[in-house]
C-alpha cells in the first residue's frame, strides 16, 4: 500500500514538472526579448556591484593609531589602547575580557591604569578625555 502512495506521488510530481516545463517553454517563446534584457541587466548589476566594491570598498581597514604623540606622552600601551577602544565602544569589563580573551581582572587593571594616565575618575571621563586628545574616535 505504501509503495502505491509513493508511486502516485512520483507520477503526480512528474506530471506537474512536465506542465511547468511546457508553461516555461511557452513563456520563453513569447517573451524571449524580455528574458535577454533581464539577463543583460543582471550581468550589468553584478558587474556594477563588483566594480563598486573594488573602487569604493575598503580592502582591509588599517588600524586607527589615533594620536601617537598623545599616546606616547601618556604612556598608553597597545593593550591599554585596545581596552580603551572597547570602552569607547560601550562594552562592559566582562565583554571586553571575552573579546580580548583575557580575564576580567586584567581588564580592570588596564582600566584603572587608563584612569590614572588620563586623569579620569569614571569611564565616561576617560573616554571623553581620550576623544579630546584624539586617541580614540
């Protein structure tokens, strides 16, 4: 009994596919100019997207070094700069630790040192001061 259902289903699917193919053939014969225009338009769209991405896209962002003179004057290390950027992006200590693959205590230490170096008491002050100095954007 089960094989009959499978056989009837397969025959129904084959019949439906044949009808769809015939309908497609009729459509292709009646509107062949439109189909060619559609294919040419799709080719030009793909070409435009590729050229636009190559001409106007960024090929790998260069790291934003910020203001190297201010960083050197304050003695901000590259790792502290990474933490500062994450702070400016609004991440919590736990999120920064996860993103930089360090412990939360390490992040806290970096944040404390950044506060000292930037003369800040809060995260918002540190970020504001770093933006004033051009260290982060």
